[in-house]
C-alpha cells in the first residue's frame, strides 16, 4: 500500500514489524528515492497539526486500478 506524507512524499509500506527489545510495533516503509525507513506504528498512522489543521501523517493513496480487459 502506498501513502502520501503530509509534506508531500510518496512512500510504500514494506511490512509491519516488532522491535524485539521492547515489543514496539513499527512500520517499515520505502520512499521513492529507494531509502528505507522505520517509524513506530502509532506515529506512522498518527495525526499531525499543520497551521492549525489536523491531518494524518501518512494518508493512504488509492491502489492503482487494474486496466479493464
């Protein structure tokens, strides 16, 4: 699944995982530049405030539809 960051970048979720040391749920995701990132799940799916407006940190993008046959 692809998501748009509130600052504009598009990222693809690679997987969800758990940090062994403290059992924190995390999201592993990759940017269009190929860099891979890890963020706590609560932060990835969290809400941020920008200029007084609340919005998701990462908003889901519609999956690319398959071409009609």
